[in-house]
């Protein structure tokens, strides 16, 4: 159930956006070690955003995963996501914030239930 939410003020055309979400899906699956069949990616582009007093390209990223994130692993994932954002949409790493979220299994729903066992 890894979910990647990317909000950016960068403009991404429709073809590039489709390429972005598909590539991000594969990247997230690999980074957290979970099947891509459970990965969701949401791209919100062309948003009005300001970081450090300017509207230069910036991004706020949220990675939600039931486990498989945390501690030192987040540093590797952060580097991977920042490199990806710079390559795909031109947002430099020093203008990207990433929030890592590891919710309780009972706090994430899917298919009419939750992931609680």
C-alpha cells in the first residue's frame, strides 16, 4: 500500500506526467521492497507554491507505507526521490521536503476494510 503524493509548482505535460507516475510507481516499489501491485502515485503539478521566499521549482512529497520505512532507510529513499524529482521535473533536492508516514494498519483502508490483521 505504499502511496506517493507529489505536489509541485513545476509544470508537467500530460505525456511526461504519465511517464512520471509510472516510473515513480516502480521506483517506490523497489525503494520500500513491496510489490508494485500495491503502489499508488499521485502527482499534483502546476500548484501555486513558495519555498524560501521564491516560487522557483519546489516540491512537497509524502511517502506513506505500512512499515518498510524509517530510520536510516529514509535517507536512502530521500536521496532516491530527490534525484528522481530533479531528473523528471527539474526540482532540485534543496527545494524538496519529504514527509515519511508509517500509519497503524488499522488506520489505512483498502477494499472495504483495513490492513489490520
